[in-house]
């Protein structure tokens, strides 16, 4: 039996890492065996844990707890969990782990280092407090969900040997898959779809500039925007754009199922989950030409240069008016993601954690 302490502070936050953590915890809890998965959750978080995951709630709120941990080395994650053979950190963040307890760190991207201005002043201070490179240097293993992130770690000069980096890809949401059979008849009007946080590195400014150009060139399909964030104001009042905020799994499933195509104009991504989720519905994507998006979809997407609003506008007009192109790219993308599953990802993560725990013995 293995006791695993998990830094579960991101649960319930509605962002990409939260969704990743929720999916991975669900799959870990379904693995066979008698391992104990101990999710450490701050006092100020309201969460509903999946079956098989045990709650370890702290007495302090997130900021107080992890700020103190980063500055003083206390309280340690494994002790908050009541003891552990190994810890899992789903993302770099301020945390304390004892020297005798191995841990596995997941790194999704290096945006906090490559594009610090995309974050608020508070977020920048929090990232500095986390000291991601140092956290990675101490880790028994570093998990990445794309080859592109692994390459970025090497290019950044982090002190992490290649043999300590393991690739474990994400997968389409199991919650969305469960809701996929819901009737999507309510979405009868053809539309384009954006899903994700409304923040600078998602290319919201490029999207806001491209839509008017595309409409002047003949685009009639509206753009449905699912998500929240400080860049929402850039899209408010733009003709042909409808912001619907955060959506439930069943609602998001309907939006995916009825879309002409997904749009993701990001300037940086570590994995790019929305195009993968769209692909599971056979829906094509228009994405910026980031290597990671080509990687996860195996090239089955329509691309445009990062930050080029005119090129994005042309791509939107093309994809909305060419049913054969949409069908071909959608089918190719669906095939590209068909081998991905959270059950497989959880099994791979469990193996990495077990190897790290074994080194302690």
C-alpha cells in the first residue's frame, strides 16, 4: 500500500489546472489496489471529492497556509495529510515538503517565466514565492503533459535531468464524455466556440481584433465565448460575440457538440485541453501555430501565426464556410485523441509515484 499526499488547493477554482486535477483524482480513485490518496484542501475551499479520494482539510486558508509554508518550511504537506510515502504536486506553487519525503511535480507550462506580464502583480509575487525551478530540482520526478513543455524546461535551464522528466498526456474530460449523449438540439444556429480563461496568454486581444475583420469578410456565425477572466472586457460589445461565462459540464457538452469549430488563439499553451475536448466530438479547431497544439492534435487543425488577427479572421471565414474541411479536420482530430484516456494517465502517474516512494524505503 502507498500513501500519497496531494496538494489539492486548485480544486473548485474552475481553471485549467483545477480541471486537470479533478480528472486525475477521479481516475486515481478508480484504480485497483489499496493505495490511499490523501487530498490536502485548505480551509477556505468547498470541494466534492471523487470516490476513492480522502479529504484532509487544513485549519488555515490557502494564502496563510502556503505563504507560511514557502517562507518557513512549515507546515509540511505530508504532515497535513497525516503521513505519506510520497507527495504529488499537480502544479508549481508555494509549498513545503520534508526532505525525507519524495515528491513528484507536474509542470504544465512555463508561462509564469516566459510571459510574466500576463499575470497580475499578486500572481507574479506568488509565482516567485513558489520558486518553480528550485521545486523541480528537488523533485524525484517531473511530469509534463506535452513534449513542448519538456523542451521548454530544458531551454529554460532548469536543473532537471532528462531522465527525471516523464510525459503523461491529458485527455478529454470524462464528465463531458458522460454528458455527450445529451440532446444538442437547443444549439440550432451555427456558431464558433471559444472555451477557456479570458486572460492575456489566451490571445483574447487577437480574437477581439479578428472578429470584426472576419465579419466584414463575410462571417455570419456568432462566436460563443465560454469562460471568465480579466480580459472579458475586450470582447464585450464586439458584434457577433456572445459571452456566456462559466458553464456546467452538461452545458459545455452541448456547446462542443453543436459548434462549427473551436477557436483557440493562445500565445502560449502547455497542453491545450479545449481542442482535445472538441476533437472528442469530431469538431475541428482553429488554433495559433504553437508546436504544442500541433502535437496534441497531430496536425489535424487549421492554424494561423500567433497574434495575427488578420490571419485568424481569414481562417474563421474559411472554416465556417467549408463543410468538407470541417468534416475532414474533425475526423482526423477525433482519431488523433482517441487513444487518450484519464484512466491511462492515472495509471502512468501512479507508476511514477510508486517509483519515487520506493526510493524512500
